[in-house]
C-alpha cells in the first residue's frame, strides 16, 4: 500500500501549537532501569553477500501476538530488500534504546520518547517512516485513559485514591502524555493514587483493567480500538475518560551507519508495504509516511517542561 506522503512537519505545526498549549507543568521524575528479553529465530535467505538487517521492536503487546504480526512483514522485507532480516523483540522500552546506542540493531520500532532518549544517549539514528492512523488518515494519534463503563470515575480528579497503570516511562502515550495531563491539574500519581504500577505493554495495562486489578489504564486510542476490533475488549464494558491532543506518532528509526542507498531502499519498501501486512506497533494503520526529526519538537518541549530525565544507558 503506497502512502508516500510528504514529511510530517506540516501537520505537526498544528501539533506543536496544540501540545505547547497543553504544557503548563513543572514536575520532575526519573526513569527506572529494566531488563532484556528473548530474540526470535532468524530465517535465512539466499543472498549471503549482504549483511542481515537487524530490527528491534518495542514490546507493545504479547510476544506471541507480535511474532505473529512480524512473520508476514519479515517475508515481505526479505523479498523486497533481497537480504536476511532478523527481528528482536525487546523486553522493555529501555532495552531497545540500549540496542540503538550500542549499535546492536540497524533499525527499530520506537515510541517518540524512546527516539529522543536514544538520541540523547548518543545513538546515531534518524527517522525513517511512521504509520498513518487508519481512522484519522493522519500520522498522529491520541493518548487515552480508560476505565470500566460502570466506574464512578468521570474526571481526572476522581483518579485520586484509585489504582492506576502506566505502560513504561519511555512510552509517549502510556506515560508522558497522561502524566503531563495529571501534572497540569496538580495531581501527583505517586502520592495521591492508591497504587501506581508500570506493566510494560499496552496489552498488559488493558488486561489488568479488564480483570479488575486496576481502576484506570493509560494507553492510546488506536491500540484501544484495535483491541475492540479483535474482540479482546467489549466496547460496552469500557469508556475513555480522557484523551490527549494529537501527538507525533511512534516511528521507525534507522542507523546512520547504514549506506545511504540501503536507507533509501528501506524507506521505499515501507512506503510500498502491501495491503494486509499489519503495523507491528499494534495499531490499525493505513500504510506509512515519511517523517523528519523536527516532527518530534512537541515531545522534546513537553519533556523539557516536565524536567523528565532518563538514567544513563549502560
């Protein structure tokens, strides 16, 4: 499916205005260290003269579900690029940043925050493409806080003394945006909520909500909709109590160490991804579009406003 749109910086001019208006906060926080995970097996193709392409993937859902989605994309890329492609699913958001910094992977699916963390830690990477949201037709999305339909939580203020799940502090929609919304209202989750947990993936936060282990979950609208479409969440049993302004999308980044012609070929392959291959971020997409670093200025400014800092990558 060819979606060779122009760079994001036109619609992001709107995002910048929207998110800057959303700032007005001044709380600091630190990001905790985490571990690593399993590496799916590689499939060898015939061309042995070209080094295998190593691709890292954020753990946005269950490992089994991501591996299922990876297989058709892997086959397409190996045919399109005429080289072996090896996918590695990280155990958490920080691990994929470490891989990028250490040069252990050539390309990665990352959140906007993870992209900026990797750059700040010294990773030699650049944006390649980003998915287009199926429902908006735009390369942006919205974070959300979801509760059960029968919950008495109607506003963010009513989250006080409740059990809440974020995804990971490297997650844009699963942490940065909901945290900043709460911060703007003078709400400190760690001090004012009954319990705050970080479950690592959007799948786990929504599963915890479904099972009644928490009262509210941070996620994003595209992933929430896809879970409903797949039958994992019944629409009548849940509702959104808050959603963010439009935010720059999760993205695919590529190492600057790759030859320019390889980067160009990669971009072309993604822009021409055929119908039926799922976006392995776990959202319903309508192909990919090109992006540039400046498209993530709104996230940079929001993190600076909140004085959010990450631990140094080992």
